[in-house]
C-alpha cells in the first residue's frame, strides 16, 4: 500500500478540488491502517475538522441500515428469498422477495400519495397504497428515499423496535461505532456543516439531471417521495440529525464507516456467514430507471456493474468484483473488499453535485488499489 500516494490524493482535494473538511479511513485485516482528517467544520473556519467530526452521510446510511434487516431475517429463520408479505402483510406486491425489495426491483421509489419523511405511518400508508412503477422482474430503479421505510417496517414487525434502535443495539454498540441513525443531543456539538455542491454544465446535461429537473418524471418523483429534507440547509438541523431515516439521515465519522465494512467482509466478527454472503451476492444489474446509468445491487449494497466479459465497467469499489458498499449524495463513500481485506470510507462537508462517488474519493481509491493484489 502506497500511503504517500494516498495522502497526496487526500490533500490534493483541499488544494485543487475545493474540499473544506474531510476524513479518510482505511482498514485492513481488522485494523486501521490510514486515518487522515483535515480542514474545517464550517466556512467561517471557526471549528477545525478532526477525526471525531460527525457529518450527514446521506445514502451511505443504506448499507448499515440494510445490515440490520439481514441480521433479523437470519435470526428469524428467513432469507432474502422469503416473500416480504410473510412479514409485512400489506406490502403492495405479494410476490416480491426481500432480495428484490432490497435490490431496488419492486418499483416503489415514487409515491402518488403525499407523505412527509417525519410521519412514519403516513409514509407506510402511501407505500401500501402504491401501484409499482414497473412489473416485478422486468426492471430495477434506485429507491433514494422510500428505501429506508421499506427496511424499517419489517424491522419493527420482527423486533418491536425501530431500525435506528436496532442499529444501535445490535451493531453500533457492539462495535462501539460512531455511526448513528438517530443522533442523541449529547453528540450535536461535533457536527460539521454541510455545504451544497455547485452545478457544473456537464453534469446538468447528463440524462439523470435532465430527468431530475423535469416535473413528472420517475426520477423527479423518486427523489421527492416522501417529501421533506430536500435542501442541504435542512440537513444542518437537529431535527434532521435526530430523525431515524435509514435511507438518508445517518451521521458518522469516516472511521466508523470503515470499521463497519470490516465487519461486513468478516475481518471483524459480528455478522454470520449467511448475512455476509447476502451483502456481497449479486441480485440485479443493468440500466437503472432512476439513476439513468448501469447499476449493480446486492441486498442493500451497491457493487460495480460488469461488462459482457465479467470485467468492471467502472471502479467505484476498488478492483475486486467481490467488493460492495454504498455512496452518499455529495461525496460520502464507503465499501469493503473481501478479497483484499480492505475497507474504505471518506466523509466530507463540501458536497459535489452527484449521487454517485466523485473524483475526491475515486482518486484516493485508485491510489489505494494501484498496488493491491487480489488472490486468483
């Protein structure tokens, strides 16, 4: 591992790519090997960013949240191939499996009924009333906001507790992770302030942003279902930090995310072999109707899509085809690689205009895997 090259890319983010505050954490074989933090928690430069700085990680919450449901399925004699309606009686597609639900295949990304993210019962009612946007098995499309409710409802049925509570009890407390789905007030003083990304012309011309900016499209509806917490300024409030929204409102340090993925790949003992297999195993791959690009999902995690010969067509998750993780809108990113024993996490507060990993994390990942050999 060329630590000097990794450090160079990290600090280049501040010198050339407009970073304000950020942390990088890389673990291998159950141990931290790189911990870097630099910059400021705020643009006034009144509070320095350090390794204990917490920041909203948006959809990077989805991986940790998914682990909770997978654990509960395993403990209750269920598998991802079990039908969701065995647990959630009023789920709107009685044929759908947990694997299909957790890999964005159920067509429930866009809701016709108006509901607010903070009203759990109203969102569940809207989901149960929703006709899927496509026939099961015919397509897949990222569920940016409803995904957390699709996880949380069966967790509540199986455990009697919210997903945020179960995350703390079953994963975060056991590993002493500084990653929260529902942040207590005692930790609010450590939060960094998020700043929105600037619009680049090339990005605005992409198919995704054309669809996103056009009223009535599936993309626009998906990113507005349910409503609330759309502006970055709303994510800088205690209400957002305390909200238990498993798709989007987690807050974390980089070290906590990287350590979580060490457990996901078996370098730290927590998850069963079956659960880790479900995290890693491919469920669906192809053109994504919401993200408007090829995507590849396991049960709750993203993987790099593959070409016709099995090679990666992009490398957001390192060089191995076994790796998996999840990014967060604006730049947060984390994953684990079972082949190398590596896990990676990057957190920051100056967002970019992207829902997929951007140059600030990808350049570090390229440096990390430049000399990493995977077993044949």
